[in-house]
C-alpha cells in the first residue's frame, strides 16, 4: 500500500516561469497561464482537423489506379501489401453493377 505524505511546506504553488508576465501577452488567463495558451488551442485543433479531413477526402477519391507494389491484394479492397487505391475507384465496378440492377429492375421497365 502506497502512502502519500503531504506537509504544509509542500503546498502547491505556481511554477516560477508562470509567475512573471511574458512580454507581448494579453495578460493572464485561468490558473496563472497566459491567455494565449488558451487562445492557441482551438487554432491548432482546427488546423489538425482540417488536415485530417483533406487527407480523408484525398484517400477516398485518389489515386484512381493502384499505386504501389501489388504483391498481395484482396479483390475489392483499396489496400495492398505495399500500396493504395482510392476507395471509390476500387469499388466502382460493384457500385456500377448495383446501379444498373436497380435501374433495370425497379426504375425502368424493359418491355416498354
């Protein structure tokens, strides 16, 4: 069983680097940290979110042909052992056959 001893001399204090005012800051925010610590976090999070969305869209539609070394690849899957093909181009044959079957059986009557 671990036992923690807390003495009155060990009270929690702000680190010395946070106690001085930084030049060029807008003042202090919550907890003694400069306000820019809190303002920069949503900016960084937005930038990271934007980059991941761009990457996801690129990986969905590009490349049209398989890029890489096609040593081992499962049919209908966008990834190979060393390489990648966009998800939509990989599944285009399956999507086209589903679309054709839907149009010929339910939307259009071939007898007309």
